């Protein structure tokens, strides 16, 4: 009788140990998931802020040219990537559009009318005869 009770207690201890280890494993998995989700969200915010920064840079360069005297000319740089992400940048009418390639996140700013196109890399903007020319 003594042997059965001792075995029963040892079996119960082993079972409780398995439950404890399983619970800790589940908690660890949830913790890792929460951290990775937070890091992903933080990357999205950084990419959005990068889009906003590049769009405002272009907007400011075009506004500077619009409000400058005749003969204004300046060269400025637009980086190839936002963080590690590829993106596209275009001017359509009086708007600058930036869009990340990995997901449909677009940022738009309004600008004065400009002749020409924007590109990644070096861009030259100038004011001549009251018009703004970009890379022309």
C-alpha cells in the first residue's frame, strides 16, 4: 500500500511539473509575440515618418523656389530607400505622392505648380521666367 501511494504522489508531482512547464512555455510564447508585434508597429511608424519627412523636404524645396527671385537654382538629394523599404515618389499636378512598395501606405503633400519630375537621388530645381523647373 505504501508503494502505491508513493508512486501516486510522484506521478502527481511529475504531472504538476508538466503543467507548470507548459504554462511557462505558453507565457514565454505570448511574451515573444507581443514584443515582435510591437517592433513591427514601431517599424511602420518609422517608415511613415520617413515618408512624411521626404515629402516635406520636396515640398519645402519647391516652395523655396516659388518664393525666390528669378535665377534661383538649387540641387537637393532624395534617398533611394525609406529605412530598408523601397518607395515611389511622383508629382502629379500640384501634389507630391510617396508610396511604400511593401504595402499601400501613401503620403501626399500639396505644392506650387512645377514643370518636370522628381526622382530618387539628386534633383535640380530652378526658377526661370516665373516658372519652376525640376530636373529639366
